[in-house]
C-alpha cells in the first residue's frame, strides 16, 4: 500500500469506532489532509484496502456507506498468539 493508502486506513481506525465512519466524512478528512484530490482518486486509494479485506464497506440503517477496518482485530489476535 502507498503512504496515502496507509494514512487513510489509519484515519478509518482512529475515527470509526463501533459504528464505523461514514464514507462522506472520511472523504472530507482525506481532502482536508490532502490525501486525495478528487472523489475518484479517493475511491481508487480505498480499493486496495477493500480488496485485501483491511477495510470493510457496509450500508447502515439510513442507507449511508460506512467503513470499518479489521486492523485492530488482526493486531489483537497477533499479540495474543
């Protein structure tokens, strides 16, 4: 993953919690931090993390797209072993 992709995954981990982070909120944070310059670029950056199952995309009750990361779970399993 590129440095920007890693930073995006880190943002998801920091801001998602149990409810996840809205895709639109993450996009705004990425633009603010100059990680993505367009929505298309943002989706391309997310694709590697989603393809490798580091980031999971779901739709919440309101119909909004929410993102979660599996990194915390993987790290906690790794430290327990």
